[in-house]
C-alpha cells in the first residue's frame, strides 16, 4: 500500500490537473470548429491525413509524467515489516557517595564505569540496553535502546549522591523491561539485570523483596561488588568506613539465578547474556520509494518527447 509521508505536497497535482482540463477543453473546441465546415469530402481533399488518436498519446504521456513528478514531491512510501529483537539487558549502577572510595583504583565509581562500558561494547548489538542509576532513589537514565552511544554517554555522566537504594534499582529496572513494546511477539522479552554496587542498602524497598519480584518476572539479576572491607570515604569532612556488602549482593544473584562477581572481566560478564535467548517482534516502518516515482516520471517524459519527435518532428 502506498502512503505519502508529506501529503500536502499533493497540492502540486492541481496545476497539472488544470493543464489536463485545458487540453481536453481545447480538443473539444477544435472539434466544434471543424464541424462548421460541412463539406467533409472537400475537407479531406484539402487537408493532409492527420495523426488521428495518436496525437493524444504524447500529450497523455507528458501529463502522466507531470502527475508522477507531483506525487513524488509528497514522498511516497510503502510499509515494510522489520524484524525487531526484544531481548533486553538493564545496567544498574550504584552512585552513592561510598562509590568514591579509592580502595579500587582509581576509585570505585570509575572502576564501575569502566566495567560497565566494557560490558556495553561486548553486548550483541541486536539486544536492547538500558541504564539505571541509584542512590537514595533509582532513575532510568536510558530506556531500553539499541543506541550504544547514548548508554556510554550516560555512564560517563554519572554523578554521586547520598544513600543506596539497591532494591529500588531492581524494581525500576523491571519496570523499564516491561516498557519494551511487544511488536506482535508473545509474552515478556527475555531480560537480564546487571547491578554494579558496593553494597549496603540504606533506602527504599528491601533487597529481598526486589529478589522476589525479579524471580517472579523470570529476570536473573547478576551483581558485581566493587571495593574492599578497608574502603573509606570523606563525607562532609569526616572519614567513614564503607565496607562492601558482598553477602546481600551474592544472595540477590543466587535467588534470581544470576551471577555474582567481585572482579568482573569481560569474559565473565559474557555469562550474563549467553543463555538469554531471543524474542523477535515486527515493527512496520515506511520505506520511501520517491526514486521509483522519479524514474517513472523520467520514462514517461522520454516517451512523450520520443513519440512527438517521431510523429511531428517536434517536442511536445
């Protein structure tokens, strides 16, 4: 089915239709004038044999060429189904103040950013990828998308804040996964959550409730712990110990059938999505066919010119 992306350009057809009307009117006017000469036999001897119906062919071809060019201005398109991979990975990165501790070089947050970007670059390009940051609350910075540059840019722009809402990060990631459109496919998309943190929850819903929700949604949560038990951070001029809560991160991963890491290499992170599977939906997207119209208009124009030269030795 042909659709026009800019249909208002179809107004360009009006002058062409007016020209076609004028041509038709002129032909009828000629016919009326010729009928006034009643001696038809004498007229045939005086006038050379005409082109007959052929004289209209080149004019019709020219008018069709102009109509096609006018339609091309409206950017004609045809609908085409595009297969769309729905598999989704959500990255959730802890941006609490404790992530500023430098017990992991150069510090925890920069180490987490580098690990996250390595994961982004390794993830198959057909998968959707989203980004959540969490401190006192969790926020979707990038909704699931195939645009890796948008995710990388958001990772580079992370800023730290107070508190740690680990459970909220999981709930917010699950909401983002549910937002992936079905596009005709059945069921929820296969999905994984990768959570990078240094541990202890101090805000929001519990890690246990989050693990239960992720397990019920069949979304494994893989966790990566950053830091050591000797980590300290300066908060408002006072040094505070910020040990890593490995136990809660490990339990979150185990309860949801994900993986727990302390030092996550790229090869280790591949395990996160290797068994994820696929869900293909289909999205209808317009495919512009303006060049088809322009080509047809060129052919019709050439036909009009060629026939006119053959039959009348002049261009129409």
